[in-house]
């Protein structure tokens, strides 16, 4: 399961040998800690998800329920932290991909203004 929240991105999958354990993964440093607090997060630069932690299903369920219960915005994109550029760009890329591959993409594209996010894509030329 992929989870995009204001606090970060998670990929949650079953553990291969421990039925009551989930592996919580992220590609962004600090996102697992933001959502789960002071837990042990392993880092392995050779893995597709660099950051990961093994957590009981109940703990993961409780954290996801908390994220849902704290929703207070009416627009997810507008609620994101503009200073965390890489994560913001990731969320906008996902949004655009879903938009372009959905049944209503032509209607949605006409009504959507993402101009506030475009400056983040302009990286300085490091020549």
C-alpha cells in the first residue's frame, strides 16, 4: 500500500515470514519517523526503498488511523509543505499521472491550476 500524507510517503507491505509484522518503507529520509515517532529505521542505499522499519500491524494501523483522523484540509495538494520540494514534486507527479490516466482527464486538465508548483521544477544549471 502506498500512502501519501502531509507527513510523508510510505510503502507498507507484508513481512515474508512474520505474519503480524509489516515492513514500512520510504524513499524519503525522515518520513517514517515523522509518522511513527522514535522508532528504529534502517537505511540501506542499495535498496529500492532506502529507509525501512519492521512494525507490528496494530501499530501501523493505529498510525494510519491517526493520519485519517487529523485530516483538516479540503485540498491535499494545497496542504503540503512547500519547503520539502522533493516530496512536493513527487506528490504533484503522482497527481498528474493519475490525472492523465483517468477517464476524466480532459475535463480535469481544463479546470486544474498547478502553476504554484511549477517553480519547484526549475533547478539551477550546475553546468
